[in-house]
């Protein structure tokens, strides 16, 4: 039986320094004082371009932007050589890919000379020899990132805090993953995607959403027992205690769009061997701490797949006040095996959402659905999440800080001004931690993971 817990959503790039340094450890101390036992974040991977962590150059490597300024001083040569002797399976391809990408002025791998695009053995060997210093530099970055992250995770777990990661279901086309494993994706003889990802037209978009990621060749993946995915999940479980699979419905069926199509209108649903895949994961990792991102229009087949593996889904309170029956986000429809949010990284802050609501009568009705409506926003919604029957309640840091639209992390469908918000160290006050701790205790969300040890941090 899952314990009731409360946590905070804050990406490491939103720490005051934006890096994994002493500020990350200070945040853990503040969380402990606030009795928050889950720290959720966005993917830790490096963006292909811009700042979005949901389109990354590697599904495995961490973002070098998270390195502290003095990272090169943290390298122990003996440990580094031991790291190389038992290197992660993806490291060589990642470092070679990034060195080639730099050499060709960030051009997509599909535009590289044929010998490099098609991974000609001799061409890659020659390139690795002539660019050995840069390739080693890239490997050193990953060594320090992993070492520091595992130290942070150990400190978190020692305080009874779990780290909650995010795994986008699809990977970027211009990534080391597709370049190194073209046989696992639906590509043509020139390495170009034949079909791309997206979602069909709906109430929010007449043309749907054309994301443009390449689709997996699930048949090829199933033939080798989903090895690439098993390695991906294994890597994630080294970094995190919980993992959210973004766009979980894509494990039941995916919307495939011909690559030549400019919109998502003319796509079609293609079934995915999700049950076989999840069984393979469960066999490899008996404790499978996955959370299914099941937002949007979800079919009975997707619900059945989620429930067959006892995976918690998600509900977002900002979506819970449309007055329609059977709204899974409404307070009255919450279920225990789920994660409830006031809002996610794609929503406005709760205060920003509240400011956008029109009509005093509607606002009055929303307040009537919430506990402790005497408190100013966003606290009534925060308390509603904490008092939900859902076993885990997650609150974006911006809501704890009572921030409005200026604190929004991302606006879907836009490219400007996203992923930039940062916390200031002055905002991590004792009084705020005390206020949160009181609410956590009152909502009986004091559950903690077992302490791992009393080792010094």
C-alpha cells in the first residue's frame, strides 16, 4: 500500500544557480523542513536547440549546463578511469555524435557526409583519433554529472526524499539515439522519417499537433526483447526513485502522420505492443515505479493498460472545474492510485490561472468547491491537492511562492520565453517551509521512503 506523500515540482535549471551545486543541497534541506518527500523535475537531458528538455540530443546523457562552474576540479583521475572501464553503454556513441555535431556546425546528422551519416566504421575510427581530446572532454562532463547527481540522490534518500524524473516517450530525430540505432525507427533508405509523431485534431486544435519525432519500429524493438527501452529505463532508475512516462497513451496506440504532411489532420492510429513492453519491463525491474501521464483524451484501452500494471495516473486541479460529470480532474473524482497536481510545467501558475477566470459567479462556484476558501489564492487549491485522496500530491514551487503568470515555466505551442524561470535563494524561507509542513501534517502526508543509511553527505 502506497504511503500518502507530498512533493514539489522544480526543475534543477530553476534553482538559483541553475546547476547541480550547493544550491541543490540547500533545496533538499528546505524540503526536509517543509516535510516534502518527493522532488519532481523535468528531463535532465540536453536540448537539441533552445531550452526545452523534451527534445534532446540524447535520451541518456545529462545536460552539461547543469555542471557547476568548478566541475573540472572535481575530477578524480583514478575514478574517471574506472568510470571509463565500465562506461555506460551509450557514452561512446553520445560523445562521438556530439563531437561530429560540433565539427559540422550543429547540422543535423542526416546532413553529414555519407560516411558519417551512415556510421562508416573507418570514418568514425579516423574521426575519433583526430578528435580524441574533445571526445574525452565530453566524457568527463558526463562522469562529473553522474557522480554529482548520484551524490545528490544519496543525500535526498538519506533525508527520506525521493527524486521523481520525467521520461518523454519519444526521442528527437537529431539525436545520438536515432543516429546510432536507425533500425529501431521508421526511417527510409536515406535515414529520413517516413512517419512522424503527433496527436489528432481535437477541441483545442483544428489541425491537431504535429510534433515531428520519428516513430519507433515497435516490431524491431520487440524482436530483441525491447533492449533499447530496457537500457533506457535502467539508466533512469539509477537517477530517480520514480519515473513519469510522458504521453503514456502512446504505449497503447500512436498517431502516425506521413512525414510529408504539414499538419496532423491526416494521421491514423497504429497499435503498439504496450502490454508486451510493460511485461518485459516488469520482468526486468520487479519494482516498477512508473507514473503514467494520462492527460488529454484517454480511451478505455489506455485505461485498461494502465490498470493492468497498477500504474498511477495523473489529475490536474486546474482542469477540474468545468462542472461536467465524470471529469477525472474534479476533486470528487480523484482516486487513490494517482498523482494530483495543482498544475504542471505546461500550465499557468495557479494564481495566473485564477486571474484568467472570467465572471464573479464562476469564481464563487470554484471557491465553493475548495477547502478553506478564506485563504487567498493559490492556497485553497494547494490545500485541495494536499487533501485529495490521491496518494501523492505534487505542487509546483511557483504555487508555494504565490507567483502569478510571471512564474510560468512553459506555454505549449510557443517558443519564446519558456523554461527560463528561476527561484531566488531568498525565497526559500523558514516561514514558508513551516507553513507547508503544517499543511502536510494536517493532510496526513508524512510518508517517507525508508532511510538508506546515516552516511555523511
